[in-house]
């Protein structure tokens, strides 16, 4: 499969604005993981590949065969169909127990590339179905729903943005990503691009205030 560049947030907001965005009723939030952006593809031939957000292979990471098998074992995955998942691979954390975990948080393609359709809410619902609708948080940090030993799915929250932001989930989570529910992928994914329907909200750190 050819590279598909994932959408990236164009803007960022400080934590005190979370309540305002929640009140609009058109956003959901997911944890913002402190890993490496990773697009995972499954070909019609069931070959699994992954690459970084710049469209190249990782320099210091190669997806283990056991993780590829876990991807292929996703409950709702259909054989002979192309998939592209947006995810984070936890290769930046120092913690050994979460090192190398793959956290799926969006889907960019099933058979056809999702240009302009379906919208974000529908894509998240589809991802949930493919992952088997997991609802048990991982035993390491409680940062994502566990599907298998190495593959997880990011939870999506439609309320309590501030409470979710303030949860202590270890060094692997640095804040939230807001996603506009009715937004659509409006790029062909053939080059890097940023979107205004995703917004970062980080916890204050040395390199950023939010």
C-alpha cells in the first residue's frame, strides 16, 4: 500500500478553554499520547506495515511480528480488504511495561480511502467495531482500552473534558486532542497536512505552555 499521511492538529488551546469547547457540543476528546505518530496499514494480502507521519520508515522501530499478528487478529478486520489506521507507537517512553505498545485512535481507510466521508464520529464508531468494542482500560496506566497484549484503542470522551485532562496517566499521556465530530478528511493524504478540526491541549511542560 502507498503511504497515507495522517491529519495533524493545526492549533492548540490552553486548558482553561476546555469547558468552552465542551459546551459547544460538537467536539470529543481523546488522550494525547507522548509516543511517535504511526500509520498502520493492512494490505489485501494481509501484510501489515507501519510508518511515521513523515511518510518514511522509523529509524529506531520495526514492528515486531507478534504485533502484526495482533493487528490481523482485530475482531472486526475483514480479510482481503485494505485498511489504514492512525495510531501512536509508544517508543518515546522510558517505562519498560508500555514500551512498544500501539494505540489506535482513528481509521483513515477501509477498502477505500475516507476522503470527505465518513465523518469523524462515524470513523470512530467504525474503529470501535473493528477493535471489538473494548471497554477495559489497560493494566499499566489506564490510558487506553486493551485489545490484546500490545494493541490498544484510545478512549473517546464526549463530556468532562477538564476531568479527563486532569487525570494522571503517567508520562505516556501529555494532554488531550479535541476532534470535531462532523469533520471529514479533506486531503488526499499524499502529503503532510494540518487541519483545524483537531486541536491540541497539552499539559504545561518545558517545551510548551499548552
